[in-house]
C-alpha cells in the first residue's frame, strides 16, 4: 500500500498498473444527493475516505477543491444531459480548456 501523495505524484504503480484502493468505502447515497448541486462539497465527501486526515486536513482538502474548480466557467462542473427517458450523457467539456481532463487535472 502507498499513501495518497505517492499515488498522486507517481501516477503508476511499480508494476506499471494503476493504484487502486484496498477497499471501496460505502457511501450514504441520500447524503450525497443532498449536496449534488455543490460539486466541491460532493467531491469532498467522495474523496475524504480515500485521503487520510494525517496527509491532508479537511480545511486543506476543501481549499484545494475550491481552487481546482474556481476557473470553471459554470457552476455546473459536470453536466448531465437527459437525451430521452432513461438515457443521459455526461458532458465533460465544460472546464477552462473545454476538455474532459479539466475535471481531474486541476487537482
């Protein structure tokens, strides 16, 4: 196992593969739905279980997330468009460079 900083800075594991968590936490979907309109809060709630507070405090993580998405031209960081009943498309091109990488790269 490696810590969060190593996983982010190294990018790939020694074997050339991707880092994956040892366990996937269970989320309270009702709690996540309550904050679905605030991307930074939602991102915080999803990322927090993967990043130890000894590595990154709540305040620092919130500061980083707010800074990451401050340059997005819209409050909707990720737009989910309904195509028809039961069919949606996730638009990942609303960041500063109009490219999907804008969602992960700022971090």
